């Protein structure tokens, strides 16, 4: 899995949607892990952990990698539940065009007593009762518990 130079990546971002993964992580109390993002998109917002899928990487491996990199956690009971699409907004790296990402959303749990160790992607974390109000998941099945978000974090 190789990273591409920023110029080539910018060309891809301008022409194509980017495939990402996001993960709803719950602790033993049923609370959701959110991180306060340091970078675009969603800079300075509370959001779930996630990011781009690398070429040659499965979706599941991408989730496991992102959670390990961004929070230092090991997850279990990983399963896909839906998708989230962002078709506008500030692109990463302050590029002069809108961002378009398609994120496959996974659900996972974290074992008790694991410490969150944030990387540079986030400035804070919290376990909360509700997901962000604008995290509008389109579900793969009829499990509506994740489609109705009542209050912003």
C-alpha cells in the first residue's frame, strides 16, 4: 500500500469520489467514541474515527488500521451497517474544490480498560450518548437505531 504524491492525489480528489471507512465504536456502557477532528473535513467537529481506504486494503483492514492509528485501540465485533456520503464541503489539504467522499460505516465494540491514545488527526476524545446530528447513515438493513440522530454532540 503506497501513498501517492499530493499533486496526483489532488487530481484524483478533483475527478473522483474517495472511498473511506468510518466506525461507530461503543464501549461496555453503550456510549459512542467521538474524536474532535484537527483536520478537514469536519475540522473542529466531534466525529467518529475513520479515513481513506488504501489501494490493496480491505474495508475491514482499513477500519482496524484507522482505529489503531487514530486512537490506539483494538476493536471487536466489527460489521458493516451502512454508508455516509459527503458531496460538498472543504476538501483536505485546502484544495480549491469541494470534497466528495463515500464512507462505508462499520459498528464495533471496544474492550473495557483500553486507553485512548490520540494521534495528530484529533485534539480530544469523549464517550457520549448520541452521535453527531449530521451523521446521516443510510442503512444496509432495517436496523433504525443508527438512522435517527436526535441531538448534536
